[in-house]
């Protein structure tokens, strides 16, 4: 049995000072409609919560290997880094009773 080929994420991050590409296909859009039988699995729905009044910015420093793991995890699930980290933080705070 052959191993499943992992798509490359190269080219998704611009280096500092590089010119912006003219057109980049956004996640979730395609040039041709996807038949229902080939639709990706539905994402889990978060329970509705009252929006927070204001968001605070936070800087997170990761090693290269941690960052690559985060990129792969988010990419495989069609999530943003923000979604992954936010959900992980809420899970941790919920388990600790905070």
C-alpha cells in the first residue's frame, strides 16, 4: 500500500519585502463547482456564544517545528491559525476550571 501524498504548503507564505501576487485563490473557493458527492466533510459547529466586546492582540513565538505542525494541523482541517489556537486555549481553560 502506498503512502498518501501530502500536499506542499510551500509558496503560501511570502518572504518579507516580496511583491504581492496578482491573484491568489482563497481557501474554500474553486473555479468550478464541486459535486455534492465530492464535497469536503462538514466542519464541527461551535456553540453560539455572545461575542466578546473587544479583542486583544497577542504575540506568540513558536519554534520552526512547532509552527510547521500548526500550519499542517490548520491546513488539514481548513481552519485558520487563530481558530486552532483559540479553540485550544478555550479547551485548556475549560479543563482547568478557569
